[in-house]
C-alpha cells in the first residue's frame, strides 16, 4: 500500500465513508466529502497531510462545512486529529 493509499484508507474509514454511506447525510455534506476526496487524490502523501492541517486551521468555507458535518452527527477531521497526528508524523512520511 502506498503512503497516499494509507492516508486515504484512514480518512475513508474515519470520516468519508460514514457520510457517503449514510441515508441521513444531506446532499451538500456528501458533495463536500466527494470534493475533498477528489482534491486529496490529486496530491502526494506530504501534500495530503498539509491539506489535512489546512482544513483543521480552516477557511471560512471549510469551517462552515465542518460545522454542518458536526450538526449532522458525523466525524470531522477535528475528531480524528490525535490519531492522524500520531500515525502520519514526520517519521512516517520520511520512511
């Protein structure tokens, strides 16, 4: 498994798939998740990690989206931050 696949597998399990497989998630949340997946797939592992941290810091658009995800009861990047940081640290990226 490549580093990119490992990151995406983690995010699919923890954040993306619960939304995409939900019958209750709004279409706007599903659309946002699909867009995020596309954007991440355009990047290498190091850029994926930077994208994750940028999303945590937030832009006006990303913070509104994160709030909407939370309101609908889904995990956001913020809920998996500790596990992401521990798993995809500098030692991992430099292996």
